[in-house]
C-alpha cells in the first residue's frame, strides 16, 4: 500500500520546478479551496479564475514557503479566502490578507446598500450556501491595496494544522453552538469580507452591537479551538 | 509600546474586518518584530483556516487544472 506524501514534501518538489508536484497538490486541495471560493464569489467563472490565481501564486512563492516550513494547506486556504474577498470587493489581486474596508462613505452610497439594509437578517440567512446573494462591489468604491506578501513566518506549522484537521468535526460542532446573531456576523466576515460597520448595516443593527457580535464570535471560536486542540492559553 | 490593546484584533485583522487605523497599528507593531504578536498571528491563521473549512468541498472543472499546468509548464520550459 503506498503512503500519501506529506504536502510539505510535495511543496519541496514543487519549489524545484516539479510541475507534477503542483498537480498533486492541486488534486489534493483544489476541492477544499474551490468550495471556499464558490461560497464567497457569485459566479463559477470568477471562482475558477481565483482558484487558478491562488495556485499560480503557490507556484511562484513555493520556494520561500518551503524554506520556512509553514503549512502549505493553511497558506492555500487563507490566501484563497483573501483573494476571493478582494475579488468580491472589486479589488485587484493583492495578497492573502483581505484588505480592510477604508472608505465607509462609499459603502453607504453603494447602489445596493439600502436594499441590503432593508433585507436585514433575511439577506444574511441567504448567504448560507447561496453565494449569489453577495454581489461584487464596484471597483470605484475601493482603495487599491498595497501588495501584501504573506510572510511564511506567519503560517502555523503542519502539525498544528493536522491537529485541526483531526478534530475538525468537533470544532465545527462547537462553532455551530454560537448564538445566531454571532454566527451571522461571523459568516458575513468570513464569507462576505464585511467589516463590523458593514455587518451592522446588513443585519439592520447598530454598529456597536454588530461589532460586539463579531468580536464575541471570534473570541468564542478562538477559545474553543484552544480547548479542543490542547493549546489553551492563560490569557483568557 | 505594548500590545495589550491589540490582543483581540489578530483574527479580525486577518479577516479584513478591522478599520484601516487599527490595521495600520497592528501592521506597524508586527513590523517591529513582536514575538507575542507573531505567535498570535500564527494562531489567528489557524482560526481563519478552520473557519474557511466550514464550506463544503467542490470539484472544479478539469479545464482549470489543465490551464494551470499549461501556464506553469510554459513558464518553466527552457528557452531556445
């Protein structure tokens, strides 16, 4: 029985210009990455472009990634999410950290802003499994982000990601225990790339309440992850 | 400058949900090499990974892989 090569071994091969290794990484992780991208972007065409963009960047950045020893699958998922969110916002490709929204006045003036507000929670609800609910933003409303290479030193180690993968069902079960408003706020941030202010607008809630919901959700998940993965820290 | 005021922001920053000012504060702090915040960013990356896996896997059209490998092969092909 042949044993599957660890992804980091494939990354090392890919860093030495091995096209077949890139193909193996793609076969292994494209469904996971594409599933995330299609939840964020409204059309398959845009999702396919972003998928390809992410793997092309993996190819070009593979050498630095392999030298640092970080998790390649974490890089793929985080980079894919950020690239898809930037595409949703109408921004040019920037980097794996989704750009913060910088011009709130333009958000309010966006053509579909009032309609989204009126729909409130119903619009949020429709996000689940229906990425078409999220319309691409007009490019004119967004600031062009600086190029933001994701330092490989920011990546968790492969063993830390393996721990998450092994306990994924348990972790998602914990996330599903979030109170509904917090869960909606988190979904809007993760899959819609929304800021606290935008989440308030979409959920029809005051800014402060929306921001508190989002922060509470993030804190809840962070602490659950620490507990489930055995890395509970003292600063809670 | 300490970083207690940044403690709860690393995940929001990676999600792109922070204001521009808070993002700038965190970026500048990280650029100064704070080991605590570096560890927190790694932890935040784990969390974004975890949240990103909340969507169901989907199989892209085979054409996407073919195009990808074709582009990469052209980049690596010896010239001349």
